[in-house]
C-alpha cells in the first residue's frame, strides 16, 4: 500500500515515482517466485489492485450486481433531529448599529467524513464550524468587520437512536459530564467566546445542551475558504487526493440523502475547503488545504425547490434526480480536475442545469482515459450516476395522493440504496484497494499554485480593461479581411487553374486539441485535420485538458482554412514542457519533418535556456530540406523582465511577437536582441478562437503564443497563393524561395507596416494584398523575393 500510495500521489516521471516503480518491480520478482503462501497472497493482491487500476483502459466495466450490506450510518431520525435543533438556535439575535436584531443565521460549515463518527460513549458525532459573522451573503466586507471574528470549532453529539428520548421518557444520562441547557438566543454568545477551545454540544429530546469545553480539533484560518470549483480550477490534486475526496463527497451525499441537510444544493460551489492545520499527521505539523477535509456550506432554514429528490412532474430537466445529478457532475469535475458548473453562466436555471449535465455526460461517455486519473471503477460510478434511468424506480405523475406519498417515500429509500450500490460502494472499494482510506491524514496539503513560469505562454496583458471590447471587435475585423482573401481571391485561382497542387501542411506542437468542440464539427474543417500524435500519454484519441492547443489549432484553421493540419501533443498543460526536457519536443519535430513531411511547424511555447537536442533536430530539418522548412515560435510574454525565449531566438526559427489589430505592440513583448534591428509581430491581442468550455463558446486570448499561430496561418496562405500561381506557369522559383525562412521573412517585410510604438517593430498583415489588381499582387511577391538567393 505505501508503494501504491506513492504512485497515486506523485506525478509520473518524478524521482519518487521512479523509485517506487523500481521497488515494486523488485518486490514482484521476490514475492511471486515459488508457490508458498506469500507468493499466492502477493498475486491475489495484484489481481485485486489491477482490477481497479487501468492506466490505458478507456472501456468502462460494469459493476457486479447483487445485494450488498450497507455500512454503518447515522439514523435518519438522528440527522433530522440535529438539523431541527440547530435550526432553532441559528437565528442571530445580535444587534446591529441601530440596536435592532440582525435576523440572520450564522455562517455554518459541516465537516464531511469518510464514515460516520461515534464517541467512546456511543454517541453520534457531528463536527462543525460556526463563524461569529452573521451570514448576510458571506461577502468579503463581512469577513473584515472585526478582528475578534473567527471560526468556532463545534462538536455536536447525539445519543444513538435507541438511547435518545424520541418517545415520552425521562432525560438521558448519555455523558458523565455536567451539561447546561442552551436557551434560544444564546447561541451567538456561545460561538463568540473565542476561548481557544472546542465548544461541545449535546442534543437530547428536550433541547440543546452545552458541556465542558475540550481542546481544539479543527484549527483553521479566519477565511471564508475556497469552493471545490475554484480549487479545481486553480490547484492540481494528486490521484489519492481526487480518490479520497470523491469518496467522501459521494458517501456524504448518500449519508444525508433523506434528511433536511439536503434542502439546499450540494455542488462544487457549496463544497468548501478552509485552510488549517492537520493535527492528525504523524509527521511534522502541516498547514494548508486538505482534500480529505471538505466542508458543506449549511444554510439552515433555507429550502431549494430545485434540489428535491426528484424534479417536479413536467419539468425540463433531462436528469430528473437533482441530488444524484449534482453528485455525478462533481465526480466528473474531481476526476478531470476542473470545474464545469462555474463556467455555465447564460440561460435559464433549467437550461444551465441541462448544459452542465450534457458536458459531464460527454466526459463520462468518452472512450478516452482521463489524464492523471485512469480508474475504471470510478468511471463506472460516474456513468451510473449520470444515467437517470438507473434511478427511475417508478413513473412520476401530476396528481399526488396519500398512498402515492407513502410510495414515494419508499421509492426514495430504494433510490438511495441504488445510489450506494452503484456509486458509493465502487468508490469505497477503489479507495480501499489503493490504500487511500487507511490513513487520509497522511495525505499532505494541496500544493499552492506556483508563480507563473509557463513554457506555453499566456499571462495577462498590460492592456487597459476598457479596451478589451474594442480590441476584440478589431481582431474580428482583421480576421474577416483574411477570410475575404481566402474566399474571393485564392479560391478563385483554384477554380481557373488546371490540376490540384498538394495542400500546405502545418504541424502544431501544443497541448493537443479537443475534437468534440463545435468548431471542429464543420464538414469542411474536419477533413483538414490529417493526423494526431500524443507524445504525452500516447492516446489514440485527440484530447486537450488545458484548452491552449484547441485555441491555437482553431486559429490556424481560421486563417488557413485549406491547409492540412497535423497536431502533436507535447504537453498536458502550460507548465508541462518545463519538466518534459528536450526529448518529447525533439521527437515531435523529427516526426513532423520525416513522417508528416510538413511545410510549417508552429510552436507556441518557449524555454528560458537553449535545449541542445531541440536545436539539433531543428538544424537537421533545415539541412535535410535545403532550407525549405518554416519554424515559428513564441518570443515570450514577460516584457522587459525576460529576454526572447528558445527556440524563438534560434537563428533558424521565425520569432513572433504580438500586436493588436492596429499594429500596437503591448509591453508583454520581450525587447529585441542586441543583434536584431527588426523584429516581427502580428495579431496577438484579444483574438477569438475555439475553447473547451462546456457551452462550446469561443474565447479570446492574447500573447505571443497566439501571434505565433496567426503567423503560421499567414505563411500557409502566402504559400497556397503562390502554389496556385505556379499552376498558371508563373515563376516556380518564387515558391522555392518562399518556402525558406529568408524568403518568408522577405515577404513578411513587404507586407508589414512599422509600428508607431517602435520603428524597429514590424507588424505583419495580409491587408496589403487586398484592394489591388492581380498583377499588382503578384508583383509584390516578385519584388520581395528578387534578392533572396
């Protein structure tokens, strides 16, 4: 288990990961020799583990059916009683500045656990946090009201159902501790004592009682915390973090399914994490956010009509079981490591729910393994959760009778049982086999995001926010000019020419592309993507979990719609290249040169230091092709803080900077090298392109990585134009020259305008080929390339 835990916690390729693999290999050789009991036990354990862990198993196996025993749980009566009593005491009677009661409830969080907790005296235990700030929307202003405001660690105890006075009987003596009854209106005072101790409360038949304080168990920062959706979008969770978190969330939804705790929705916004201290770790004290300590944001007294067990009859919900649907979406979000729900903002509430479900279902139904979390039982549980027919145990009707109410209650219990068998139990088996459930406190804190050091560039720009709408509109206008050139000039050449020349081939080295994005569904675009090669995970199916490559590929296809596109996935995300070394990128370039035989290679990334192996293969391509190969790379996005990056600064690569549609070069561009009198740039500010958003809408991006894609597309358009002209018996030498770096730069210079920002910055555009005669257009090529050898 320790070895398997390391495999789950570490990134593939890390030092600890490699050491663990070596230990496992040696252990296998030692323990599986012979026929003694140790060997048999080892083989059985491996079979159990391999049935749950399949790195390359996109096929989702079904869960074995049959009845199973459900685990220990708090009774529904206990859960309902805790909620009801706390709800009575939650009303805040604190006075505002005018001396009137505020009327709010206090901010509350319920700690979610992997199993129900009981004390040594057989009392059900609920661990909660209450904040002294009243819940008035949990605004940032509320959290900064007073220095004394803090989270209060609260333990709520309830005797087991057999000992609780649910019938008319005498008071319980469930604890030897002296207890004092809490009067309504006094709860504010209790949680505001700030005595650096745990508040211990016990619920009995006749109310809420306060016991002696205990030492703190939940030590957290005085912060509102971070939602699951934000955590997934800003942090990276290891395998074991994802596994234990998913199980705790699923188990908690099942645990509280029939109770009032489910009156408000459970989703990636209401599941929260609060930075704190891990007191259970055997190692040194740890601080941070822990994936195994999620909290549910409780809003006592509120009720969401859209989060009942089953949607109202005739509603427009595709998945009619809101609680189960929401759990399925959260499991997908945890598995893929990014939020879905927070990115769907437009439409009615029902429309948004359906959009999120469709997006989650797409990930669930995909045959591709989820990068970094390739567990077949997990995918099976998700698949069951997102399929509404699994929970349709009886038809819904518009009219409701008393008999139907009783039948519906029984149906709810059956539905909850299906939830356990089809979803919770497989996840429980997974975390047990992987050893993650043995000691969750041994799992360290979620790593804090590092300062941006990406290889694939895309930081924020130093452009005023109020200019975004204008620059986006200008970018769209710029792209429409390119579209006009393609449809009204270049394609007309093809119609009157004899023969069909080979299409221009472009290799895109990036984070891949997502083939299910609507942009690629066009019958004209789909055939243009000729091949795919995944150098990260060797997946046969196109994928892009970062979205960067998807945007780049779509942008190149927008500018050069008739070019053939070859996509090489060389990194999982923006940070991936920095740890990948030379080998992956070098192999991808070599493959593009020899297997794909491309004309252009686009690399929207860079390194601070030269990479000898990449430099070698770039030079090899230039020599083997007699210089007829075009490399494009992003200069850098760090302004004057960083010099031009590699491979952009290589003498055989065309380095691209970014400008807006008017030719202005923002200050994210790096300064020119001392040897450069002229630098080239093109459109790279607020450029729209395809995204991996669940709603399929385009996004605008900025940076030299975007300008690199635009430049590669421009080069393809120029090559295509000259290729068609050579079909008309024009000078073929022009085409040979244009295929070289020297020739393409000469043409770029002829089509550029000097930036007002700096006379040494040339902004490349195809605008110069519009509004002139065909003879004048061809003359531009002849003049520009006349001095190129």
